[in-house]
């Protein structure tokens, strides 16, 4: 009986892993749609004369764009010498300003 439960548990975990990997996969159609949306957003920003904010901490922004919040905080601390709480708050502010 325990072998059946182990097999069932493994099957559930494997199914969940496969489902999550398929759902997060990028496809060419999603890439095209994203590119179209980015072009439209660029035109809107140009029309409204809005410039994307520049950062004097490009390493932090790069980590945030890759979804690495913890690495972004670490990079912020290394570049500024800030403490953990200050770095966390600053990185969250940068992410919020950039919509990341």
C-alpha cells in the first residue's frame, strides 16, 4: 500500500512540475504579441513625451529585469554600501517605478 501511495505522490509532483513548465514557456506567438505591445507602448510614450527613467544603478535594474530581487538587493548593497533594510526598500521602489 505504501508503494502505491509513493507512486501516486510521485505522479502528482511530476504532473505539477510538467504543468508549471509548460505554462511558463514562452512561445513565438507570445513573443510577437509582446513585441507589438512594446512598440505600441513606445509610440504612446513618445506621443506623450514621456521618457523611461534612467538609473545610475544599471546592475540593480538588470537583476530586477531578470526577476532576481535578492540579487538586486545584494548588488545595491555592494554599489552603495547601504544596509539591508535600506537596500530592500530602495530596490522595491526602483522595481515599482519601472513596473517590474
